[in-house]
C-alpha cells in the first residue's frame, strides 16, 4: 500500500469515527461524511497523472453510480411523503396498532421482511419509518422498532433477486437464478430474523402508549385512497420496470413519481386550501441532510474501491483463509463496515463461473452474507444509513442495543444454510 492509499484509508477511518461519535463531538454526521468523501477523492487526484483522464473515465462513472442511488432515494422519499401528507397510511397503522411492545416488534418485522422481498431494503425502510411515525409520535419509542425494520428488511431482501442490490448484481451477472436463490436462502433468511427477534424480545416488555382512538379519528385528506393505491403500485412497479427495460431503478421510480404528480395536480389544483397535498410542497419536506449524508458515504467508499483496497482485501481473504464458507461469512462482517457492492464485485472477479457454476453454494452464501451482514452495524447497509438519516439514531446506541443480536441472527442463518446443504467448515 503506497502513501496515497494509506492517506485515503486514514481519511476514511477518521471520517468513519467522526460519524460514529457524532453525539460526543457535536459535529453533524453529514458534514463528516461529505468531508470524508472530498478528502479521499482529492488524494486520488494527486495519484493520477492526468486530471482529465481521471475525470472522464473514473470520476464520472462513480458519480453516476452514486447519483443513481441518490435519485432513487429522493424519488422514494417523495412518494412516501406524498402518501403521508394525504394520511394514506391511516388504514395500515390502524391494522397494526397493537399496544404490546413484543407483538408490535414481530408485526413490524414480518411486514418489513416480506415487503423488502418485493421492493428493496431501502424503499421498505423509508415506507416503514413513515408508518411508525404515525403510530408512535415519540422518537424514543421508534428507535428499537426502526432498527428492527433495518434488520428485517436486509434479511428479507437477501433471498430474492430484486430485494437487495448485491443479490440483484449476482442475478444479473448470471451467478444466481431466480427460483434457486429463493428456495435456498428463504429459510436461512427467516431463521436469521427469527433468532434476532427472539433475542430482542427477551428484554422487551410492557406496552406502547398508542392512542387508537386518535388514529381512527385522524383526518383523511381528499384523494387519500387513490394516492395510497397509486403510490404502492408505483413502488412495486420499480423492480418490474427494471426487469423489463434493464434501466437503473431510479427511472422506474421517476415514472411513478411523474404519474402521482399529474394525478395530484389534477385533483388539487382548483383548491387553494390543498396546496400542502401537492408535490412542490412535499419536496420541501424531504430530509436533504440525510440525502447528502448518503451521498458522502457512497463517494467515500467508491474511493476505496478505486484504489483497489477492497479488491486486495478480498484476495487476502481467499489466500489466507481459503475455506469458502468462512470467506463468505467474513464478507458479511466486512459488509457491516464498507459497502457490500464493491465487496461482492471483487468476489465475482476472484471466482469464475467455470469453477463455480451458477447457483453453486459459493454464490448463494455470498448473497446471504452480503445482504444480512450489513445489519451488524448501522452504517453497513443502505437501509441502516437511511434510518440513521431519517430518525437521527446514534451509531453507538445501535451498536449497544442491536449489533450483538443482529450478529447472532446473521450467524444463525448462515449456520442453517450450511447445515441444510451439508457444508462443513
């Protein structure tokens, strides 16, 4: 590792620590993430011989990748906020409004798990946090349930080709097929979240102060049912659009957003009192700080990928560990620290399809590990980063309350996969 690579790694570690200890240093994590991204990229500029060549061939490519996720995030947040502004989640919150903390924990996890399998873990987290805000106005009551959403969404996204970006990547590249990955990873994914919920529920007792009467009497805005129905269809349409056109997911999200924009304009433009139900007003309520935090994280990790640090890490694991089950498990641990996409991309480059054909145990283990391993730390997945931005959850709080149980659930799911497939370490 040369001096530039060492400097980039140092900037990443310092920025990462600043994000972790945000509460103690009194510096907003978005500022730390943005500075971390800029400094790591400045180091890359010094390493390259030609500024223009770097800008054309690499900077634009990584900015494009990060922008796709940011566009998707903005579109999803706008759709969810639009439904919320119409009080469209009223029907759902009424159905799940149970006061028992333990029951609500399982209900929220089940919905998140299966919703993530159809949509993706990021969209699912945004939707579920919006529902939780209606159900539990007090932020302190939402912390544990919000963290549960992240763990359940990551587990639910791992067993379908469209539920998690790494499983999708393996599917598109031909390493996995639809029915095989669903059949092989469904039970391990379920088992991982069940173990996590059992452990979380051990110390969870009592009831939430949910005012069911207030929820039932909450005013439903004009067009709420139409907006809710079209909003859900728009979210479900995204993976379908991607499958048909092969275009990035944000295009499908923008199609849904445009349709909702036209419909709400048509419904409300004649009524001055309904300006709060139209998208220009809704856009002003989007958490831009959370979006910028997400952008900073993505760009910083892209810089690590460009230096080859992540690739070298993957090769190191292969050389010094060798056992595929252990390598896959360690990749899950690493995905809790850095983005799972470059890790999986590096792994795909290490192992070819001639040696490990489609649907072999290696690819299935990597899909499970990269998908669910990100739950171990709050910053380890898109869902966790979104929760951190939306709910201002502290990294240390998550590590103390969730990391150990998420780790246990992750290992339990991996152990079940190995057992079902007769693989021994």
